[in-house]
């Protein structure tokens, strides 16, 4: 059995064709699902024979709300959700003047080990599929009776440690036939897996949304430098700080461009020299400054 929420429209159209059904049925099925009809039998314009085929191949995997915790300070609510395999995850609903926001989980547990975080105590149990991340928004919308317009990937799990499913989720949540939440209304929080931050930035074009604000590698470098400067002033270890920067520059040619970027980030000269020296110690010849 497949979870139909993991499917894009194109994938469901392909399934329809493989099962000798018209491709346009895929859009009809999704229009029911995203209007909160989560039972194939209730989809009125779907023929009975197709309903049977759908029931044989798919489930609509919506988690159950086990508990709701309400804040006594504001309207924030935390939903405890039970998955098909009985694992528990949480999502958090926040009401703002500009609309409803949700913080979703991307993994059951987490293996990142941030000292302040309870999600990591039992380690990572498993990744959530793209559909399981999406279903948190769907069940929360039904619970609220209102549209959710902003999404933060900051619940349990490190999104970039579940990269492929999270990228597919970003595509699904943004789709016009689905929840249609714009990329500008989605925030991905990471504890700092630098190679994956770079991969995400490089995917900018593939995410296929001209209005999206996925920051480029250059922008990451520019915004990282002031942080490095601040940390150095506090006496933090320069090698540790320079290492993510080194990763950002690795594989890049056009070192002049990055030298300019570093210069334009308003770094004090001493700091810049200190950082560059550390990078130069380990940097491959093809990206040495000139
Ligand atoms: S990455 Fe997020 S969920 Fe994982 S341990 Fe750190 S703070 Fe917790």
C-alpha cells in the first residue's frame, strides 16, 4: 500500500495511466483529499471501479490527534499526533494577526544531540515521509477549521537530515492542486548541516518558484561572516568557525568573487586575515586567493 499523500500530481497521473484510468482523475482525487475528504468512498465524481482500485493500492495517511496542549499565555496549541506505526510526533499551531502558522516535525526523534533539546534524548527513530510532514498541516487545518498560511520546519527532527523527503514536501505543500502555500511562507530551520545547506541553495532553480527566497551560496557566506566576527570577538575557536566557511567555498572556482564577497561583508581587516589564514591552511590549490 502507498500513502497517496507522498504522490505528486504527475506521479498519480502516471499511476492512473498504468491502471488504465484517465489521467484527469488524479486531479479530481487530489481536489477531494485537499478539501478534507479522506475516504475514497466519499469522492462523489469518482467511478466505483476506480474507487476500488484506489482502496486496493492506497491509504490516505492522516495522523490521529491524541492530545492537545493549550498555552495559558496565548492561543498557541501543541498537537500530539499518533502515526500509522504508533510513533508519536508533535506539531505546534500559532495564531498571528497575519494568519495561522504551524511548526511541523520532520523526523520521529532526532540524532543531532543539541544539548537543550528533548527531541534528541531517544535518538532518531525514523524519518517522516513527505506525505507525513504534509498531513500534519492537513489535520491541524481541520482541527482549527481555518487555513494555515505559514509553515516552519522546526519540530522534532533535523530537516536537512531527511533531505529528499523534505525537498519533496516543499514541492507538495507549494503545489497549486494541494495546500498551495507559497515558498515565501515556509521557513526551514537547521542546526547547521553545511553541505546540505549548500545543496538546498543550489536547488533554488529546481524548486521552480520564481518568487521563492532560497538564499544563494554567496548570501550564506555574506550572512555568516558577521557571525564569525562576533564569535571571534567573544574568543570562540577560529578553526571551528572557519570550517563551515571552508565547506561553502569548496568546489568553487572564481576565488576573486568570494574574496569580494568576504570583503563586502564589512569584516574588520584583522578578522578577515585571521579567517582567511585558517582557510588557506587547508584549501585546495584551485581555490586559493590570488
Ligand atoms: S536539530 Fe532540532 S530537533 Fe534535533 S536535537 Fe537539535 S534542536 Fe532538537
